[in-house]
C-alpha cells in the first residue's frame, strides 16, 4: 500500500502477539464483563490450569481438564442474571487435540 496502512496493520498484529492481547472482537468496550460477580467451579483441572487461568484474560494461560468426561465449567451468580452473549477464546493451532474445531 502506498499510504503505509499494510505496514501499520502488520506492526499492530505483531504488537498484539507480543502483548498477548485478546482479539479485538473479544475486547469490546461496549460489553460488560460480569464473570467476577459469579462463583466459578470446574469439574476437573490440572494443577496450575484452573479457574484463575481460565479467567485471567491472557492467551498464554488456559484451563486444562484432568479426568474423565464430561469436562464442565459451572458459573453460578448470586442472583438471577440475564446474559446476552458468552465469548470463548479457543486457539486450535496452539491447543491440544481436544479443542473443539
């Protein structure tokens, strides 16, 4: 591109990769993150790969189950809550073979 926008995009992509930001569509400022108002439990988790890693907004950490299926994430709010959207980040290329495609 003559105006340098292609170069800017690739520099931004590199910056996002280096800083491990969530993809833009998952980091929408118009949405409210209400997960902190809930109690999260997992059916199983390998040590160091539990609820904290599932919720820390880092693409470097993750929940990894450890045990027989089904693998469950239970999110319980203290009062009834209306939820319009749930976002999950899955990276099939980096995750193990159990990641849904």
